C-alpha cells in the first residue's frame, strides 16, 4: 500500500512523458499548484496575524498548520487523514475549550488555524518528495514569519519531522537542541530504501546540521543500525532498560527544552516561544 502511495506521482509523470508532454510544461504546472497552495497558507496566516495584532495583548499565538502527509509510512496510510480528525476531537461538543490554566482556546490570541497544506493535490501533480519536503518547510516558515503566530503542526507521518525541524532551525538562525522521547530512534539511513521514510527523519536532521544536540530518551526498540547511526551522529541515546539508572539526570533536562512533541498516531505538534533565545526542542511520542 505504501509503495503504491509513494509511486503515484512517478506513474503520473511516466504517463505524461509517454504522451510526449514537454518537461518544462509539467514543471511550470507543478510550480503553479505549489505556489497556489503556499499562497493560501500565507494569506490565511496574514489574516490571522492581523486579527491577533488588532486584538492586542499577545506575544505569541499558537497557530494550527496541518500537513496531511502519510505516504512515507511503511505500513498503514492513516496519518494523511489525521489533521481534520484532530480538529474534530479538539472541538468536540463533549468537551469545553478552556485549558487547565483558564485560557480560552476560542480566543485567537491563544489559538488560531491557518488550515492544511494541500499535500495530496501537490502529489497528484507528480511532485517528488525532494520538492515536497521543501514545500513543507516553506509552509512552516510562512507561519513563523507572521508575528505573533507560532506554528503548531498537525501531521502526518514522522517523515515531516525533518522538514519541520529544518524550517525552525533555518528561521532561528542555527541548529536546535532536541530532547526526543520515543520508543524508536527513527534514525535509519534509508528505511526500505526510502530516505524520507517515517523511520529516517533524524538521519536527515543530523546530516543537515539542523540539530546541535539530540537526546533520545525511552528507546526500547533499537537494532544495530540504530546504535551505529547514533554513534555516527553523536546522538545521546537513553534506553528504557537503563531508565532507572538515568532518571535523576533525565528529569533535570525537561526544564531546558521547549515543547515539540509527536503523538504515536503521527500527530506533530510544534510550539515555539517568542521570548527565548534558546533553540530547544522537546520531542515526545506517547505510545500505548
């Protein structure tokens, strides 16, 4: 199923090539679709940013950005359907919109929404993953540029970790520190031959120099490649089997990091604080 999903754009291009469609014509068409998709995100971010600034009193407003990408999952493709389901659960009538701290989520100074990146529409035009990952990064940057919005990204399989972290690192002007809580290191060089696999994002992040320090805590499913990749990139890996021994040290790390976490159902949530100069990311995956 995943192989079919990953190759859909390729097959589309092959059909166009067989019909002798000029490659520059295809590329121009793809660019128009990408531009239109990013323009929608940009204009919605601009509108929400103007609204928050007009209301005043907010240094940072969390802004939802959906990235419904699931074809890099090696098993089921459900992550692509997650963003609207997450919103549905957030605004379910069985709950209220007030946080434990008393903040009202319906207040745009607390939470806004710029919609979803049109991932499937872009892929339907035959855009490959190299270009698609650039588009994901650009969408994150667009939201970060609209002060005081701060992107909270809804995924999407784990492959989007790479373009999201890359965008944050580039916008902040340097590599970030990452505290990654997960059962898996997701650092395969190219799982099943796919360099953008959901099991490989941290390999791309470390290769690109987007993380200054990567601490992976809670690992309980790791093989020899995971350990070798960890040594290659200087990753600090703390496995569950040694958690009791390492607990005191690890508990004191949390206060140093901002929140960047991913749920096991492939939901990516990113949150950045505007008043800090520390480039920290806290990555949590809640399993079970």
